[in-house]
C-alpha cells in the first residue's frame, strides 16, 4: 500500500497548492485557464481512447453504462453527497460544483493503465514503482485541476485511496481476470468519459459524466464475454 499512500499524499499536496493559487486568480484568468485545461483534458481522453481494440465493446459498454448509471442516478447521489461540503467550502461566485471537481479529478487520476497495472503489480509483487511514478504525475495534475475545479479535487484523494487500495488488496483475485486486452478496453471506455469532461470544462456541453461511470466496469466484462459469444456463433453457424 506504500505506492497508494504516496499517490494519495501527492494528490492532497498538489490540490492544496492549487487551491492556494486559486484565491488570487481573477475570474477572467480562471475562465481562460478552464478552457485550456478542457483542451488538455480532451487530448488526454482522445489519446487514451485509442488503446481500445474493439469499437463494438466501447459502444456496448458506454450505452449500458449510461442506462444503468442514469437509472441509479449516480450524478444525483454524488451531488447530494457533495451538498454538505459545498455549503461549507463553496464561496459565492464559484461556478464549479464540488461534485464536478470530484468526479473529474477521480476519472483523471484513476482511469488508465498505470492505475490498474501499477496497483496489481504492487499487490502481487510489492513493486510500487509504477504507482510512485504516477504519483509524481498526479502531483502536477492536481495543482492545475484544483486551481480551476476547486475543493472537489482535494476530495478525490479519498477516491484514489479507495480505488487503488482496493485494486492492491484484490490483486490476487483480479489479476487473472484483467488481461492486457481487458485493461485496454476499460481504459478506452474511461477515456471517452474524460473527453466528455473536457467538453464540459470548455463550456461546450453539460454532460452528467458521473451517470456514465458504470461503462468502465462493463468494458472488461464485455471483453471477457466476447470469446463466449464467438464460440456460440460458430456453433450456430
């Protein structure tokens, strides 16, 4: 868990520094920074989405994820959870909600091959090298995010601990199930959500990205079922 703890600390430190800078940034500069951050987020999402190998898996996982997430109303649940924090932390004139900052930062920090492979490697072999490298990257990212998205980025440290810590603890169980292909499809689906975050940050869309989070879970599951469907199809044909 050493790598996970280091990653959590770097996110907290980076976000805290970003929040300090946020206080002295004029609104017009903050708006320009938000647009720039949105463009960079688009690039990160598009780059990550290219690792997928089967577009049908992407479509199925995103559609199923959207249906399930909307029915469960994940976005609504997160916003209700964030209301208490917002009442204490959000200042008059803030345009970004705590929930938006939390979801955006959590996706950026926890979606990707470095998160999955690094956590599995740490859990199986005790090698924290990948997670520590990721922690250094997240230190810089959390500074930039918190300066525009606010305190929700700081709260994402909890999500980093839960998600990466869970992967480390369950590494022995998950490793046989998460092949390279499964991780790639999961990364691809998550990166599409990151693209949506980018368009939200730029003010182009107002997508409830949290409602699509189940897509990240559906992607590796569907990937694992594809060979079964192919074998069944061959028998029928």
